[in-house]
C-alpha cells in the first residue's frame, strides 16, 4: 500500500481512508457501515472519508491488482450507497498477519531477554579479561560467593592482568592457567604477584 500508486499518486485522502477500511473491515474484508459511521469511529473528518471513498471506488490503471480495473473497494449492494468490500482483502490480510507475527515475535524476544538473569556486578569484566573460558556458570557462582565491591573488583582485574604476563600463564599456550572458578575460590588475587616472564628470564 505504501509503495504503490495509492501512496505515490494519491490523493492522500484515499490512503487515509483505505487505512481505516482495513482496520474496520471484518475477517472477510467487508466494511458494512456508512461513511458517516466510518468517520465517527475513526475520528477522520467526513469530507476526507467521502473523497477517499470516491477515489477507492474508481478504476486505477496503475494498480498492481487488475481486479475491478484496479478499484480498491466495491459496493456490497447496488441498491444502497454504503457498505463496501475490500477487493483484494486476502492480500492485505496476509500482510497484516505477517506483520502481527513479526510484532509478536519481537515482543516475545524482548520478554525473553528481560527474563534472563543479569550477571553480578563486575563479573562480566572479569570474564572478558580472564584468558581461560571454561565453567562460566560455576565461575559466576564463585564470584557471587565473594561478592566483591568496586575496589575489590579492580584489585581482581589488575591481578588477572598481571598474572597473564607471567611465565606460568604464558607457558605452553596457557595450558597451566587455572580454571576461573579455581582461581576465584583460591583467592589467587591475594597471591604475591610473580615478576613478568621477560624479567625473570631475560633474553
């Protein structure tokens, strides 16, 4: 609707009216009400609805849909001047259903993300810097048990950074780096930091 002649050629009154018809139609695409009722329910001024209906009932040679010579709506009955059927309602219903499904899935994903537990403060930074990524769940529990404040968190992070430069942690591709849970449970940040490998074994 927003990429066809109704939007590009107009008039805009027809586009606004068609929007209201799609909203007010039943499951078969029928708008069984007068223009006055459409105006009252939608709060769109009657002159806009009236002009829009006249355009929507008219043939449109630029329309993608050849049904009814491109007219968007048709009268339900020849004996009255109100009540319309949306000509290509099944197409618009399918679009709306797809949009509703996307909206539904988007809301569900937002709800799911909101339900995910938030990592304890400081743990994300610890996990990002710690070089051995194993046992994240148990490491998080160990972090919760310690429950470090901001100062202790900074001490822990600095200790990890310092130990990453030591011979033990650099040897054999990091093979001797303790598991993060083991490191936390052992309060290894309290160990006396050994000198960096380059200082202990100068080339």
